[in-house]
């Protein structure tokens, strides 16, 4: 995930959390404030009604002769309606219950359930919120005495609007969070991109530097001190890397020129050594002399092979190869015929199968196949089963053998120059460990891919995938590379 996206997600989430917590706090505070106000008003109303009822008790005592025939319930009903603000004030309705919980007077339109704990005697007012369908009621009760008996005043206040307002506030908060969050996300994304744009540019420049492009521009005047400092450091590193690579390339060219000059200077005297040692060996009669000359001739041939391999390593890839359509089965048959004598010496069977074609350079691909085939024949020497199979299809060549195999820890090293898995092969078969190093250079030139699977004492399978040339198609490559 990109840095700008991470910043947007993080800060948008933080915005949601902060706004939601603040909104919930405000909604809860407003709800409790309105509920407390409703309770306060209900308490005040109950206190006022009970004061009226108590005062009315003294007045009724003076007029007792006139109201002898009226019951206490009828008197309290009349007084309750007057104290409640009139018979039509049902929203502020009340009722009076005796000490057995029976209703004796009421200004309510509907029946009301009161729990027993709300009717317990005491000097304190008691409050409770009841749910009646979709409505909410606030119930407040208080105790008073009249005509020598104890009564409970019950007052009902509808507070559905308070709960409805809370729901509306929550709905508005969700809507605000959604719209505000979207706007905040867009603003934060734009701000994050403006802040991270220099970092993105710097990262792209570093990637190009890693790919070898040392002319990549770096952000310098971005307005952010840390990024500007980092850019200067990367630029300095870029300059040092370019300078170091230039030095290494120069040294490499010098080494290649030295090896090229050395091999060139060695060729002439080496040819003389090989020729004269062969001539003297044919004319020598002393067995010891004849053996010594034979050793000189053999060593000269080895040095000559080494110089040819070194020249191949230096020259391959200097010029872009000429590519053309090639029938792969013909190339495999030619390689099998070339190694027929060596296969017979090792008692190995070489088979060719399949058909296919590819656009490649025949000379260089032939070198690759020859080197892998040569190693395969060496690996089956002395094995119970001595078999090498060459097969092909479009853009793919497979070489498999039943040889000694390659240890897993050596698979990554087989393409290194002068590396040999079995050191004893140098004495048995000659060679210098440069064959697969040459194959590695040809791989880069032709755009090949090598896939090697191997098990010790089971054999090795090499797949050569022809994915395409790594260089433009023009000149012929140097064709004097020999397999080793």
C-alpha cells in the first residue's frame, strides 16, 4: 500500500473516531440534560400538587359540615383536577392511590401500571421511566396524608420526544460522519499526495539508479527539509556509485585487454611447442624421452584449449548476435553426431526426439547444447545406466541424463568460471570449468533461461527456454568459442 493511501486511511479513521466519540458525548450529554430537566419539572410539579392537596385538607376541615355527604375520594378527585391544572391537562395527568395501591382519584385517560416499590411510604420522591409501546413515560411518586390517611400521588409525563430527539441526533451524526468523512478523506488524500510526492519521485529515482540509470533526477526543492537532505545524500551516493562502477569497468577492460594480449602472445610459441613436441615424439627412440615429449604435447594442448576458452569468455556478447529461424531437432541431431565417438567411448546411448523451432543464433545455441551434452556424457561414465536424452519443442530444448547428478548446494555455483562439481574430472577428462561460464554469457546474450533439476545418483535434467534475445539483431558473434 502506498504511503499516501496509508496516511489517508489512518487520518480518515482517526477523523471518524474523534468525531464519533465527540458526537456521542454531546448526544449523551444533551439526552441526560433534557431527561434531568424533565425529572426536575416532574418533581416540582408533584411537590406543588401535594402542597395544594395538603393545604386543601385544612380548608376542607373548616367546611366539613357543608361536605359531610362527600367521600374523601370525591374530594381528592376534585382537588387533584384543580391542582393538575384542569380536567383537560392530560399530558400532565396524575392519580392518587391509597396505602393498598388502589386508585381513588385520577386525571389520566389510560390505566397506569405502578410497581410496588414506587408506592412504598417515605419522604423522598421516586422516579422511574416506563416503556409503553413506542412511547416513554416518566413516572414520579410522592407520599402525603389527608384526613388521617396516607396516600400516594402518581404523576405521568410523556418523554417520548426526548428519546426521539436522541435517535435523530444519532442519525444526524451518522450522516455527518459519512459526508464529513468522505470530504475529509478527499482532503487528506490530496494533502498526503502533496507531502509524499517528493518521496515517490525519490523512490522512483532510486529504482532507476538501482537499474543502472545514474542520470535520474532527484527532488531537491520540495520544501521539506528531511526529504531535501535525503535527496542530497542519495545524489552523493549516486555519484560515488557511478564513479566506482566506472573504475570497475575500466579495470575490467584493462584485465580483458591483458588476457587478450596474453593469449595472443602465448599462441605463437605455444603452437611451436605443440608442433615440435609432436615431431620430436615421433622421432624419439628413448621411451623416457618419448613419454616426456608426449606430456609436453598434452600440456600444450591443454593450454591452447584454455586460451581458446578465455578468448570465448571475452568475445561473446561484444557484438549483438544475428537471429534467424532454426529447426531445433536438426541442431540436436548435429550435436549428437558430433559426440557420437565420445558416447561410444563411455558406452553411453544418446537419443534425439521431438520437433520444434525458435528464432535464435545457431552458432551460440550450438555451443550451449554442446557444453551441456559434454557434461551429461561425462556424468554417465561409470554409472549402471548410461543414457542421455535430447528432446525439443518450440522454444524449448531438454537435455536429461542418468548420471551421477549434482548436489543441491552446488546447483547455484555451476555457472561460475573455473568451478567444477567433481574435482576429479579435471584429471580424468581435462577441462577447466569454463564451459558453463560460457553458457551463462550466451544466456544473457540470447535471452535464454536455464532450469536445472538434479538428484545425486539419479541424474540431471536441463531445460533451455528460449524467451528472446537480450540485444538487437545485427552482427555475427565470434564463432571461435570452443566447449570446455
